[in-house]
C-alpha cells in the first residue's frame, strides 16, 4: 500500500484496486471513503504507534 501526502494534512492511501484519504484535523484524524473492509488491517498497521484518535466517514467495520 502506498501513502502519499496530497495536500497539507491530507494523505492518500492506495493499492492496485482501492484508494482512500486520511485527513488530519484539530479533533484527530478522519478517514474518507475508507475502501473495502479488507483495507482495515493495512490501515491499522500504518497507523500503529499513532496516538491520534481517528473516526471513519463511512463503512470501515
């Protein structure tokens, strides 16, 4: 999975089939268009060690 900062505080996560965005804000992180449920594990690995809480905008469960 590739991680790219596309704008200040906006990060794009992508693989061959899915992409989604993580937005940093004053209240923590917001996951936008979180892709498929199978993307949860790679996202959690990418965020491991992060002390910032995050919320999803849709169906990542």
